[in-house]
């Protein structure tokens, strides 16, 4: 006859095994649900707050998350990329780069916008996502990046945004490099600082070990763009267009008041290139349009 105490211990052990098995299965499921995908995923539009404009109107700020690590998505203005109510085209991008992009564009609304809402809808890879812009008090932001710490020091408070004047680029041809130039000036703030050296023991990235074998669709390596150099720089990127383009460099250094780069298009069509002058804290944007022929 089994003593009651041993019977109770045996029952408790069985329960513990069941619980541990359930936790293990859950952990395995959560790991698999957090796979980083190269392609096939959707877009999530994002409302990022609103700011007051001196003329009494309001600016609504929008960004997006492309859940893919490699697949860029070209979605023209239309049913799959639109605003409502009102005009579907509110200046949103039509080429969506990978991962997270904040404060990508601004929609200005009138002073009497009140409690109205503006809905941005994106459909990509079979999934439709929306975000809603409004003027709720707790969503008011500082446009120049108070949340990013751009006003926390005397130097930052004194900093002025760069000036920018990109040269027009009326036409280009697929596969042939076209020159890009832009005039830019800055007040020298923030003062360029030497790059920060990695801490001892952090010179190389950690190695991954254990866990299930990675699917072929997982990019484990860090494929982010090169770090922006110190000082005033200019970069170009496709904001609207049927496909991405190849630029000479991620960031062009401003020398003698000018930044020089080049672009090669892979597909014909109408493009909007966005130009950004960056001083390390503040950024000035301008757009140029170009028609690319075969």
C-alpha cells in the first residue's frame, strides 16, 4: 500500500511536469512568432502626434512600420494607400522602406478641425491596416523633437535647422547615373564630436547560440545603413515612385556649401526624391520631382 504522503508527492510531480511542459511549449511558440521576415509582411501606418502652427492651423504627423527586413513596398495613392474623409492624397509616401520610419510626412488641417478624425489606410501583402489622426490634448508634440532630447542643453536650444536648396533634376534614364547636387548651410551646432568607441568587451556583436534552427527567411546580420558622419550632411531617398533607386552614398558630406551625389534608377516612371539636410539634431526637407525614361 502506497503511503498517502508519497501519493501526494507523486501527484504534485506529475502536475509540475505538465506545467513545465506547457511553459516550454508556450516559450517555443512565442519564439517562433517573433521571427524576423525578409518579405511577405504588411505595413502599419502610425499617427505620431500633432503640433500647433502659428497661423492657427494644426499639423498632424504620420509615420509607418514596414514589418519586412528586406522587402520595400511600392503602393501608389489609391484604394490601398489613401486618406479619408476628403482627398485620398495627403502627401503620403508611395515607396515604403523597411522597418520603422518616424514623422515621415505632415498633414495640415484647418483651425476648426476640432474633434474630427483623419484615417490613413494601407493595404500590403493582403492585409489592411489603419491609423487615426486627431487633436486630442495628450497627443500634442514638439515638432523639432522634444522627445528626442533636442532641447535639453544650451547648445541644442541655440541650434538652428540647416538651410537647403537642392538643384532640380527634370529627367533621367534607367540604368544611367544622374548627378545630384544641393546647397546647404548650417550654424555649426551641434559641435561635431569624435565617434564613441565601443566599451571593452563590446567590440564584436554577441553570437547567437541555442534555440531552433533559423528559417532561411531570417536575416540575422545587422544590415543597417552606414552611420551618418559628423557635421552637416545631405541625403537623398525615394519618397514616391514605382521602385527604389541606387544612390552613391547614404550621406553626402557638405563641402564648400554643396553636397554632391548621384542616383541610378532601375525602373521608369514619375519619382519624388526627398532631400534631407541634417546637422545631427535638426533636419530640413525639400522635394524634387524627376521623370525617368527607359
